[in-house]
């Protein structure tokens, strides 16, 4: 599993990038004028003519390979399980945005890494399979809940501000990454693979409660008479700020009460995870929006009210 996870990471990354259409930017400046031209280009064209524009994605993919190898090294002989847990948790956060924006190919290596870590704690195959099944059921339930919330929003309030519902899926993807990080941390301390699913449940409960509170609070501000009133970037940054505050508080409480973590560690975990989720979410749009011709995060196109297209 370890070798397969390491090898499949670059393969999955290329499978994720290969079918995409990128925006090739060419800027010019002369004595009389200056500007930039844009044209669609394939991955091969980008690598041949403008590899620098793909540098963030290539560097991120190389980083994923390093993280997968680090996790393999950490679980070998149970030498550094904490290091392995940190590497896999970081891997999960790095692929969360990509899995929503460009496709879920990198989820397979992540599951292999989680299974590899679980086997280091408990080598029984049925226990590992059961743990992964619980994680899958929790993840499916979280996305289903987000979809139902999106449907309710669309039926009651119309289109989500800014167009589609990509932020719902990105938020759940980041929550899933946080759940894996929490679960692996608990499993490292407790030496119990059941803690992985427990950590996922803690993360979904925390981020779900915080996200719901901020979403309902924003309705009163941005929908004062039942219809959307644009408040510009001020409203966006206000939502981000309150999301950080709400997530910090709720995650800290959940880690203290549900995960039985000491209060100082719970507060540190709450602050860290809230900031990481927001930073990774913003980085997703910064990294993918200028490069891909297709919109960022066009998920679940087979379902109504989930398209990001106008």
C-alpha cells in the first residue's frame, strides 16, 4: 500500500491535469501599447511554451510525492508515526481544493496512505476495511447534507451569491481534510484506528455547526427583505472573518468535549484548523482560477442547483 500510494500520486496528479484546458497568457509591451492575450491551451502546450505558469501546480504535485514518501518512511517499523500522521494530514489539505476543482483522482492515493497508517496501528485487514468504510460513509453523509442545504438555499433564496455552490463543496472538502488530520492525531495518541472515523465525525460536527451558524447569520445581512443585496467585498471578508471565529470556537469545544483533548491543546487545534481551512480555501481559487479555462470547482454537475455556470 505504501509503495502504491507513493507511485500513484504523480499518476493521479497527471490524470487530474491532463484533460484540463488552461489559459495561456502572453503579455507584450511596445513603445505604443501594452497588454496581454489569452488563449486556451492543453497541458502539453503549457509545458512546452509556458511551464512557469504551471509552476504552482507542478510544485504542489512534487510536494505531494514528498509527503507520501515521508508518510511511508514514518510508518516503516513504526518509527515516526507522528511524522507520518502530519504528512498524511498535510496531504489531505493540499488535495482538498484540487479534488473539488479538477477531479477526485488524488483521493485514491490518500486512502492508500490512510490505510497504510491504519495497518501500522492494527494489521488486521477487516479492521482496516471497516475503518475506511466508516470514513466513507461519514464523507458521503457530509456531502449529502451540504447538497440538501444548497437545495434549500436555492428554493428559498435563489442563486447563491457569486454564482454557483462551489463554496459548499470546497468547505466540505476542507472539513474532510480536517477530519483526517484530527482522526490521525487521535489515532496516534490512542493507538486505535477507530479514532480516525471519530476524528472525521468531530470535524464534520464542528465545521457543520460553525458553517450553518455563519450562513444563517449572513442571510439576515445580505437578504434583509428576502432578496439578495450585494454588499461587495466587505460582506465576503466579513463572512470569512466570522467563519474563522466560529470554527475556532466550535472546533475547540468539540475537541475538548467529543475528542477528550485537554483544553490548551483543543484551543490550539481550533485556531490552527480554522486558519488552515480558510487559507487553503483561498489558495484554491488563487491557484486554479487564473489557470483553468473551466470554472473553479464545477462539481456534481449531474445534480440540480450545483452548477457553477451562469
